[in-house]
């Protein structure tokens, strides 16, 4: 992860959860644990590579937990950690803001 230039707490947060997909991934994981392909279906325009990179970054930050089940074929599940659950009010605020934007843009 990049280092904060300003030292500002907002910048720290944006460096971790910024970008196009990470908060969207978190929003779907708020519904409960999901497998990789479930997340791919939830976010159909994300590439497999980008989803993998973002999941790894969120896992490295301690926001999600990746569990591998000893099955054939291998089953991998992603869930939010307790730290990841702290993003719930942020997701709620983004959802409310997005709804407001949609309403504002209507004629």
C-alpha cells in the first residue's frame, strides 16, 4: 500500500478503501460470507485479476478473512472481520449519498 503524503487520517482511509471496487466488495460482504464467483456475479464488470488484487489488499489490511475449506474442489470463502464491520456506517453513508445523487440528477 502507498504511504500517506499528508499524514491526514482521511488520506489514510482513502489509500486503503479507495478505488473503484473495494467499497463495493465490502458492501456485498456486509450481507454475509461470499465465495469468489459470487462476488464476481455481484460485481460483473470487475476483472478476475482486479477482484483478486482487491481481495488480497483488503485481507492484508485485516478487513476481510479468507477461509480455504479442505474440499475437492477447493472452496474459498471471504467474510468481513470485526475490523471490516467498522465500515458498515461508511457504506451506509455512501449508499445514502448515492441515492441522493440519483434523485438530484432526475429531471
